[in-house]
């Protein structure tokens, strides 16, 4: 059987490997502990078999973290709302500069390609030229943008967009929100209020693949305030490690739906846990 | 989760509380420091190097007369961290009014806060009495020029965004347009990463043409293990003269910036502490580390 002493070193290595991949320390430690519990006492034919057993266990442990606590499918959500005769409402949230607005443009393109009609709500009324940024995307994509003035109440702008979509029989409303520091309670409360008013079908957390330990605090706090249904990780193309997927899954249980892999509209890739796990285990560089 | 500052405060308490400092105790403290630094996103290799140095010094060096051993251990941890940051003093910007014009270029990864920082720096320099201008050189991001224009209006400085789709030309024309009326022009560039070779080449060419006196890497406090690699690529292309860490108003620790400094030798010069144009502070290594150590 495998003893603790047999695997201490290898577990240390795996933990460091996770941390090197930008998995939060806390999450890396908990994966290590799980794995240890799983392996110690397990029967093996000989010591030489241990590395293989550990690798298999490690793979399983990672996959189990990425196992969503509930299934979420973007297209199904939109289709279901359409069948109910109402627009699906999808809110995008995240910290400053994580890629929300760009991701919304990509998702709008994806939905449009699937034959759905899209309305975008420019509910970031705070940042300079946030509205103009979306305007340009909406124009290029040929989708409707509902906007207000800089400084307007973001919830009111989003609400207008929903009313517009209802009146025109549109299929989906994508709500862009201002990036915010999760440490700012007022801004988090504002988001909570928006959610209460809009009752969205989905809240999508947009996280940055370049982020390390902070991903966990971000996901935790946004989850606490608005509840995260699923996540999209951006900038995966930017030589990013992307361990944030494990951190986000671990603290929210929300599935990662897509990865952002570039700045073009088609640079949105379906996420697969297996792909990520191979990337970590294979030690492949980005 | 226990944050970096909490961790180090804990370590500090542990050190202060220890009556004898033996090898086991030193090792335990070093392990704690290690964990804290990893939680702060400092490069894994760098953490291992640093902790080895701390351990070695703690075991070998005799504290000066009158300094209790435990205080000395604490001082070693502190010193090594400050050392990592490039020393106790903060370097200011290289601005010389006898020059035709002083050029500051801001570079970095996507969404780090370059454009916002350009406006913050404009305000900061304006308050010091300089005539400052902003130049837009990001032809890619939708409304990047408009963002800079609105921010320029807010800080009330001239701005030039040449209406072409070539980033180098935008920078050259912009500096040209503003250099007579300004002492300092700040050039805002598009986000890019070490793998985007064309964009890195574009940056190199831009720097060759506008010959910046300062090239600041803008890095947000959330960036993790890859910060050092990216910083190095920017450094190779355009010779960084400094780093600005943004988004320090969150709980993110900014350990990525330590890796960037370690790999390039470029010192941290400013920190961004919010979204508004006034939210910029001169970097203070002493208080930064003191804050981290909880002392
Ligand atoms: N390389 C790459 N860049 C991306 C990706 N997603 C977003 N970006 C870039 O990241 C930067 C910030 O993106 P935005 O969409 O403006 O981010 P945001 O979250 O809306 O930002 P705020 O609204 O200011 O909080 C832009 O330069 C985008 O082009 C991606 O998947 N890959
Ligand atoms: N909380 C916080 N947000 C910041 C800070 N600095 C910038 N931001 C925000 O970060 C986001 C990105 O800022 P930008 O200035 O657009 O970043 P950028 O590097 O120019 O982005 P690209 O040009 O797309 O690469 C915006 O939402 C800013 O308001 C800061 O110090 N704290
Ligand atoms: K001048
Ligand atoms: Mg945005
Ligand atoms: Mg910018």
C-alpha cells in the first residue's frame, strides 16, 4: 500500500506545479490534501507503480474540481427563453479590464451566427468611452445597442434594453457592466441592485487568465454579491497559465463555458476540462 | 482566505514571540514567508531563491551588538523584500526641461490600465508645473482614442490622436504635433503580449522613432506567474525604465510586479489605487513592504 512517506515529495512537486500554473495557493493546497487522502492506503503491486497511480489520481482530482455543480449551456438558455416568448437576459460582470466588453462582442457574434437576434445594453456608464467602445462593436456586428449618457444609472440603461428587446421581440439582451474593484462595497451593491431589477437568466463572470491568486477573491466576492452561473476566461492566448479556472470553479462551482483566445470576434473557444488538465499535466507551454 | 498582509503579520508575530531562534524556527519562518509570497503571486522560482537567501543569512549572520536575534531575523526578511523591489529609494521620472520635449511611453499587456495611467500621469505632472500632452497610439481597440480624449478633457491637457491605422505613425505624428506646446508628452499604446510578435516589433519601431526618455510597463496587481516573462519581452524590445502597478485598491497583492522588477531591473515608480485620474501615488518601497509585513 501507498504510505504518506511514499508520496510526500511528489505531492509537494505537484502542488508547486499548480501554483506555477497560477492556481491559487489555497486551492493548490486543498487539491494536494484531497489527493493525499485518496492515495494513502491504496494498494499497489510495487513501488514502481506509484508515480502512475499518483498521476492518474492527480488528473482525477483536477477534473473533479472542474466538474460543474450545475450544467449551464448558453444556447440552451437562450433557446428556452425564446420558447417562453421572452428575451434571455445575460449579465457580464468582473473586475476592471478583465475583458467583459470584448467578450460580449464575441458572444453577440456567436449568438448571431446561431440565428438569434441580439440587443446589447451599454450599462457601463462610468468608464471613459465605454459606451463608444460598445457602439463600435455593435455597429461592426450589426446588432442593436441601447445606451444612455455617461453617468446615467446603469440599471436604468439595462432595463431600457430589456424593454426594447421585449417590444421588438428580440431573443437576447447582453448587459455590459462597468469593471469594478470587488473591495468597493458601493459598487458591489450597485451590481446586486441591477441583478434584482433585471432578474437575468445568467450571470457570467469574466475572469482574466493572466491573474493568479486574486482570481479566488474576485470569484468569491462576485459570487457572494450577485451569484455567478458560469464563467469565461479571457486572454488565454496571451501566454497565460490560466490556473484561475481551477480557482474560480473551486469557490463558485460554476462551469467555465468559454475561453477568450484573441481580440477578434471569433476568438472564443468552448472550454473543456480535459484540455485544461492535459495542459497542466503535460507541462505544455501555453 | 488569509491574505499576504495577514500572513506576514502572523509571521511577524511569530518572530516577535519567539524566545530562542534555532534552526527549526528559522526554517519554519522561511516556510511562512514562502507561502505568503506565493499567495502574493511572486514567481515560484524567485520565491525559492529568496527563501534560501533568507534562511542562509538567518543561520549564518550574527546580529550586531544590542540587536536581539529575533529582531534581526525580521530585519533580514524585510531587507530581502526591499532589495527585491530595488532598494529603499524611489526613482522619479527622468524629465529635463532643456530637452526639446520629454517623451514617456506606456506599454503593457491587455487591460492593465495604460490609458487610465496616461491620464493620471498627465495630472500628476501638470500639478508639478509641467505642460503635458497626451498622444494616442492604439489603432486597434475600439474607441481607444475616444477614451484618451475624454480623459484628456477631464485633466484638461491637449491630446492628439492621429486618424490613421498605423500605430507608429500615430505616435510620431502625435509627438510632433504636441512637442512645441508641451514639456512632456505621454504616449498611450495598445495592449500586447510577448507572443504577439508583430505587435512587439511595432513597439520596437515606435520607440526607435520617438526615442522615449521613459518607457513604463503598466502591470496590474492581479497578474501572476507570467508577469516576469512578459516584462522581459517588453524590456528586450523597448528597454523599460520603470513599472507602474495598477489596481492596488483591490486585495490583489502585486507580486507579479516583483517578478517584473527582478527580471528587468526596472524599478516600480508609481502605483494606481483607483479608477479616477487622481488615484496615482509615487511608489514607496518602505511603506509597501512595511504594509506587507504588518509593521
Ligand atoms: N489577447 C486577448 N485580449 C483580450 C481578450 N479579451 C479581451 N482582450 C483585451 O483586453 C482589453 C480589455 O478588454 P475589455 O473588453 O475592454 O475589458 P473590460 O472588462 O470590458 O474592461 P472595463 O470595462 O474597463 O472593466 C482589450 O484590449 C481587449 O482587446 C482575449 O481573449 N485575448
Ligand atoms: N480599480 C482600479 N481600476 C483601474 C486602475 N487603473 C485602471 N483601472 C481600470 O482598469 C480598466 C482598464 O483600464 P485601461 O486604462 O483601459 O487599460 P489599458 O491598459 O489601456 O487597456 P487596453 O488599451 O485595452 O490594453 C478600466 O476599467 C480602468 O478604469 C486602478 O488603479 N484601480
Ligand atoms: K517643448
Ligand atoms: Mg468594459
Ligand atoms: Mg488602452
